RNA sequence: GCAUCUGUAGCUCAACUGGAUAGAGCACCAGACUUCGGAUCUGGGGGUUAGGGGUUCGAAUCCCUUCAGGUGCACCA
């Protein structure tokens, strides 16, 4: 049953009969609230071919349809808009149809596999607010794709190696004194993060000292450098110093000073130590490897706890330590296919200037690989592992360019999966105070945030006193459902690609356009259903019910849209469509609930009808919220 | 500088991908319940859709341009 589709067909037929023209299946829109009608056809596009006034076309169509369509009750024409009013019976049938669908809203199986890669944390510090947006988006889009008939593989590619991890390791070696999560009582990922911060602090201190030493030597040339830089670094430093001298533009000068600082930083003892450790790791040195494993193990334990708390899980976990060497065979393949080219120094590149992109390095002159090489290799690996038809990468929009290039290369290499690649790019999460900066300690920690939300959910629930009769365990579960529900809804309701504002005060607002509001409506319906059960009121047997109220029809209409919305969300890779829809449903129900008594309605048919409508609404609410990864409490 | 994304009510966000008088929530003001859960419902004020041009029956949406902001432009990851 598809009301819209059959209406479109009838309109198509009408054009044939009245005007003797064949048109494409016309698309309809929902009629605006201010006009009478359910669906609207815009007739402006047809004026050209028919050479008639829009009003005339609309009227003729309307008259024809009112006479010949079994579902249309009446029509009205406003300018070039033909508003169609459906028969009440159509909506009653729609409700019956919804009720009969075993998994209403889901699309049939597509027999296609899609991998969604998300989360992908670094193992040098705990998760923060930005990761939460990523995790929620990835989890939700996985569920949405699944509802659309795909077989989904949720993948996490953990960045467990590299210089940043070595930094934590250096700091731990220097001042760790054998501290562990057990001995300190600090969650593993936070403990490792603590050492990362300490490294950074010490590094900045050392950099500052070195940096100042250089400038002292410039102002007082007779004062020798306190430190001896390697020749190459010294050359760069001198070059920049010379540029600074002749530069007048203060902006350029500060840029140059930034460059200088970077070079100096790389010459610090600490940085050299970290790089040294990285080399040892790559060489597989036993001691380094053991420390790396130990610290990463702590981080995994910490992550696992957080993932569990926020309800995130994966089907496949990749580790960069196992994939970072991949991709070299692809370089050879690309060279043979003439997609890549080699410079005289042996480095390998791809020229994408014809595609409005740049030239991109794929292999260093010393034969070692870069980030892109690794990503190429991992893409192949994913395909080899699962024969996926589609591959979604949930990664922040600062990597838009990288993925443009990556996908373009895979396309040129003619990979079988290249047409199914999608970068689900999302914007940063800002705070009212501005950007999150780890330097300035303005990063919102994921665990802290979750705990805060839990505390507020508890406060609010206890204050209202509606869950006073709960067992302690059930109560904890409820706090959790509300807290996580509020947080997920808040982060998912915004269009992914837009950067968004995280206002802590607003996020804990449980009224209006918020997760708990939607949960509340579900709980209200659950309460109705429980009562109906005990009163012996049945949901079916509403055949005789007629004269539907506007808020009843509005509710049927909106829950009837579920399949369309789920499809739209998948096509746009946008959980926000589902979130907004869930809110609309809840709001529409709330109005219905206010307008129409259910259990105390006049007449058994009315009771049954409204109860059925409520039950179906509850299912739609639960379904949509589950697509966002949000659980629904039956009491709250 | 080049590339790219964004700019909508005081604030946070929508607008079915070009359709009617641009809508919600928060905040503010005023109302509703001798009925099933008030984490509710109704009403009100609040807009030159950053500015300017263009395309057409019709533009927040498409094109050009200016302005403002974000991000990216390493033989880093």
C-alpha cells in the first residue's frame, strides 16, 4: 500500500484522459497546514506544454480525480496548487496496513554489504565530545542502513601506533614510577592521557627555553647558542631568522616564528626521545613493544567501559599497527596501470590536477609509505575481508580533502568497490566558549559528560517522583536511558555536515525538542496500554468508528511516513532526519493526546481506534529512537 | 594566496532537495485541566534567509560577486 504512489498514478492517468498527454509520474507534496487537503500537486510545471492557465489545469484535474479516484473526497485550487482531500477511509485503511506490517518501516533485504567505519580513536588519550558525535553518527547510520536492507559491518580502525603514543610512553618512562590503573584508581585511558598531557607540558617548556635561546643569540650575537642543533636544522633556523629580519608584515613574521618553533620543537630532547622510541617500536624492540602493549591495554579497557556505557559496539576491529605497512603493492599496481608516476628521486605521485585536486605523494623517496598509502591498503583489506559493496567512513570534515583524493585514486585504480565509497563528513562540535582546545583544557571529556548527564537525569527524575516505586536496579537503568537518550538526541538532531554548538545547559534541557520528551510520550502510551489491558479494552474492533478528528488524521499521516523517512535518512546518510521525524511524531501524538480521550472516549469503537493508533505510534517512536541508538523506558 | 564548507528569529536548529504567507524548541508574555502521566497543550510578539546582482511562472535553496567565519593545503598521521 502506497497512497502517494497510487495518487501519482491516478494523476498520470488523468493527464492522459483530459489533455491526452503522457507525463512522468508526478511527485506530490504534503499540503501546507494553512490549506485544506492532504496532498498537493503543483501544476506550474505543466503550463508550458499544455498552454493553459495553471488554475484551469488544476481545476480540470481536480474534477476528474474527485469523480474517478476511489481515495479522493474533494479538492480545492489555490493559484497553481491543486490540493487533494483524501477520504477518511483511506486513513483508516492506512492504520490497518501499518498494524499488519510485521516490521513496519524496514525495507526488504538488498543482499548488499556495507561497512561503516567509525570511532577510530587514538590510544594516547580518552574520548571527548567530538568522538561522541562520531560514535553516535556511526552507530546510528549503521542502524539506519540495516533498516534499509543492508547487511552492515560496524568497524573500528584503532590508531594504536605512531608518534603520539610514543609521547605518552616517554612521559610514563620518565615519571611513571610503575603507576597503573589498578594502583592509581584512574581509568586506563585517562591514565595514559595524563602522561600525554605531561609530555606536552614538558615539551612546551623545553621548546620555549630553546626558542628563547635562539633569540638571545640574535640580539646579542656574541652570546653563543646554548645548544648545538644538527646541521640541517641549523640551516633551516638561520634561513628563517634571516627572513624574519627583512620581513615587515607582522602577520608574516608570526607565521615564520611559528615555523621556527616547529623546527625547534623537533630538536628538543623530548621529541627526539619520542622519535627514537617510535623507531625502536618499528624495529620490534622487545622492551618498547611490551610497554606499548601494556599502555594500550589500559586504554582498551578504558575505551571498552566507555563504549559500553554509551551503547556502542563493533563487529570488526582493525589496528593500525597491523595495517600501517599495507598499500605498497597498490603502488606497484598503480605504476603499472599508469595511474601513478615516479619522480627521479624514486618517490611516487599521482597527478590529480585534471580533477581539480593536487599532486599527491604516495611513496617517499626512501620507499616508505605515507598516510594515503596505508588508507589505500586498508580499503583493499576491507574488501578482501568482507567483499563489501559499500564502504562508509565516518570522519570529521577536516579530512574532506584527504577522502576526495583517496576515493579518486581508488576510482582510477578501478577497484570493484570504488563506486560504493562514501565519506560521512561531519562538522566540529563547538562550545559556547569557542573551540575545544586541549592546550587550553577546554576539551569536554566523554566520561565526565556522561556522568554529568546521569546526575541530571537522576535529579530530574527524583524531583518529579514518578519513578519512586522502581527497584534500585531499574532506577539506575532508567537514569541511564534518559541521560544517554538526551545526549544522543542532542548530538544527532543536527545535520551532520554542519558544525554544531554544544551548550551544556541546553543539552540537559529535557523539555521541548529533546530526547526525554520523545521518551516521555512513549512512556505515556505504555501506561495507556497497561491500563487498557487491565480494563479489558481491545485495540481492534474499530470498524464502526468514523468522523476522525484532525489530530487523529494528522497522527496517522505522520506515522504513515515512517518508511519514507527511513529511506531518506539512508540516502542522505543523515540520522538527523530520523531524529527530527521522531520529534514530529511525538509532538503530533502529544497534541492528539490532549485533544482526544483514549480510554475514556465515548463508545467502544472510539476507544479501540485510539488505542490502536496509540499503540502504533509507540512502535514508530521506539523504532525511530532505536535507529538513533536510544532506548525507550516504559515508565519514567 | 588556493581549495572547500558554512552564514536563516535574541539563542540552538528546520524547511520534503526549485513551490504557497520561511517553521520548531529555548527564552519572554498571556492562557488551558472537577479526563487516561503537566518532562503536557493553546495563543502572542519576534525575519530585508549576511549584502548585492542574475536565472524563471516561483529562489533560503541554482549561478556570479562582495563580506564574515570554519577547515584543509608536509617526503606528518
